């Protein structure tokens, strides 16, 4: 009877590919790459990627915790396993990166203004393309 009980536990649990602990299958989560990790390892990974020592954009480049896997952890994992505060911080950092990467956009320099503004541009001489010259925001702030 004991042997059949341990076989049942094996079927209802799985080894985490990260911490190597055994966890209930219901606590195991896999990404599209098919690698499994326990809920605790996912929660730890989210927390570490959002910590002040990890840098402001580390959470945007988090990879599957399985060694050698290059699959990026999707936003859904942060939403489903992180706290509401962690998910809000993740979303804020994702927007910040998008604004930084989009040519001609920046955050309004106005005090307490959280708008994204588009810089007006002029053509540069010699065919070098356009260059930003002014930023005007609906809040009244402007910058050159």
C-alpha cells in the first residue's frame, strides 16, 4: 500500500527545474518554451527583477529561469504572479522603455506632468535628417 501511495504522490507532484524541490503539479507553471518552475521560483524571479538593485529595466529582459533558455518572460507572468504593485511597476517600466526608444518622444519636463510629448523637428542641412527643436505640452511646459 505504501508503494502505491508514493507512486500517487509522484504523479501529483513534479520537480521544479530551478530549485529542484518537488511541488504539486498545480503549483508548477510553464512558459511557451515548455520549461516548468514552481510558483515560488516564479514569484522570486519577478521580485528580483523589480528590485532596486536590478536596474530600472531588468524586469523587461527577464528570461526563462531554466539554464540556457533564451525565452523572454511575458507580461502575463508578471500580471498573474506578481502583486498589483509589482505589475504596475512592470507596466510603468515598459512604457518608459517605449518612450525612450521612440525617436522624437520624451516625457514632458513639466512638474508632475506624466504626458509623453512629441518634439517638433526641422530638416538639417546636408540631408542628415530631421532634428528635434522644441517640445510643447498641453500642460503649458515647453523645452528646446
